[in-house]
C-alpha cells in the first residue's frame, strides 16, 4: 500500500485577516515557523555562533536574517526561523553543541503566531494578558 505523505496544517490556515474599522486593529496569522527550545548555560557561545546572533539576556531578543532568539529564562531561549530553514538551523545547532551540556527540543507544532498591527495594538494585547505590558512596567 502506498503511503500518503503528511503535510503540516496550521490551526489558522485559510482564515482571512481580521480588520476592525472601529479600532483600526488588524490581526493576521503568520505562516508556519520552525521553533526550538534551547536550554543550558554552556550552550550560549556555540549556539550564538550557529544562530548567527548572540543569544539575548533578560527580556531580550536577537535576530540574524530570518533567525530569531527570544529569552525565556536564565538558561532558556525560544529560537525561531522559517520552516524551510528549520532543518538547517537544527543541524548547525547540533554540530555546534556537540559535547556541550544542553537540551534542544523542536516545538514547531505547538504554537501559532499572530501579527497585530494598527494604532491600538498595545490596548488589544493588554486586554488579553494579565501581565502589564506597558513599557513603563518594565
């Protein structure tokens, strides 16, 4: 029996962007991304080289082209790249981190990303989050 190849489908595939004429807020889905959770203090230097940007510190982010790193905790980062670059990034990280104590987990399947734009983005984000996201709070 021939096997049918599997394709990844996003939770919001086929849903048109939402536009609010009253507020000017636009919400649209971002296509699939490769996502990895990296943990380990010893991984900082080699992972930064593989990523092409220094892993960020407290509440920080860093980017190199389509590759992005977001700080999640003292020894934890979320690494993002295009779906097409996911295998290449994973391979470079595996090579760079060989022999280094770390954890690298592919979590591409577990999240959906949205892009919000318009004059009331901050208000919309604060309405759905118990954390005060105002810049003054940080």
